[in-house]
C-alpha cells in the first residue's frame, strides 16, 4: 500500500482534527510534528504545551518545538533526511522559508478557512461573520513565500447559519479542514491534482484581530453591522462599549422596536436599549467590568442613575 511520508506544522486545538486524520490515515506515514514552544498559561503561569504537541505526546509521534523553524539547521537536516512527500501546514503561526518550501517532493500545503483569494490572513472566520457572509469554506493551497497566495489544489464551501458566532463556526471549520485534507490525499493518490492560480484581482485580507477591534460604535454603525460584529468576535476578542464610564462586554444583542437617536441609550422597562444609524438594539446579555455576566434586566435593577452608553472616546 502506498504511504506518503508527511510532516505536519500546527499549533492550536484547531489543528488537532487534521493531525488526527493524518496520524490514522492508511496512506500516511506521519514522520514529524512541528509546533511552537511551550507558553506560560493560567493563573499560575505554568508552562503549557500547544494542543498539537499534547496530541503528539499522547500518541507517541515524534515532535519538535521551535520559535522560528527556518533558523533550525538541525531540524532542516532532519526533514531532508526524511525524504518527505509533502508537508501540511494549519494554524502554525510561522512562515516557511524557501528551504522548507522546497524540501518535500510534492510540496507544502496550507489549509485555510476561506475560499481563497478571499480573506487572506490570520482571521478569515471572524471577517466572514463581520461582513455578513452567508458562506465560507476551506481552501488548500500549495504554499509559496507570499502569504496565502499559492495555487489552489482543493476547496469546498461551507454555509454559515444566520445566528452562528465565531466560536461555533471555528468548531465546525476545524473538522471541515480535516475533511478537506482527506480529499486532497485522495486527489494525490489518484494523481489528479490540478494547481489553479488565485485571481489577484479578487484578493481581500483578514488581518490579526486586536481587543480594541471589539469596540462598538453604535452612533456610526447600522444594527446589522453591530450584530455581525458581536457574533463574529464571540468568544474572542469579544465586543464592548462603556456604561457610565465602565467597560461593558456585550455578549448578545438583538433588534428592538424603540425609536432612539444613534448612540443614545435608555432603560426601556428593564431592557438596555441603544440607538444605531437605522434603528435600535437591545443589549440583552452583558457583563460590566468586575461583575459576572447577566441579563440587561439584572444589571439595570442595580443602577438608579441615568445610563450613558459610549465608546469611551468622548
């Protein structure tokens, strides 16, 4: 039986289903797992291995951890000695240099959670939701030095539910990534791989998100733009505004019938209402800094003064 000699580069839990597929696939001989170094984590700041490394340890797969794979001469020599057929990269958090890209016979393949060339970059899942897309997908591209710009060798689309949030879509797509990898293995086995160049005229980007990207500017956004942002950034980095000067996490929002000026807020019989450009929203699940998450009714019961929602920039 034909077995491809493969190395896998990945880091977070998102990478694990695809790693699991490779580890158990009858046509794959998984030679090495490569990931990031251990990082301090939790209240005690104890060192914690990436989820990919935890998987490798449990399943007794050889692994290497390094900060910059391109500067590890010993690792490069080892990879050359393995006579790899191909390398799989998924959520690795490192770029591969020319030497690495040329090591494997068939090449290096990156799995990306959008239909390229749309949403090149680190946060395609969140940007699809932020923009209100009704579908996304998984692409596999043969890697080149330019980020996410290699020829497509496989892709499939995935429908997005109207109420799906970032965490839910993330979970679905990490398994869709494994399915896409399984398809590619079959394509390679059957010698039917076709490389399709990406249309550079249709490129868009999904850069790394920061906590401040979750600031809700009700006065300058439509209701749908706010709702899309809330679900896109749930659970990370989350969305927020300020209530009477204190940071207020917005966990869930919904359309509301009240007429209120953009950026203005009110307590409407126990509902926390904020005006947007084209109507109002109820901030139904929230968390005030220093407090536990609760409903708007629970929070407003403890506030006897006027409520002022702001961006904190006033």
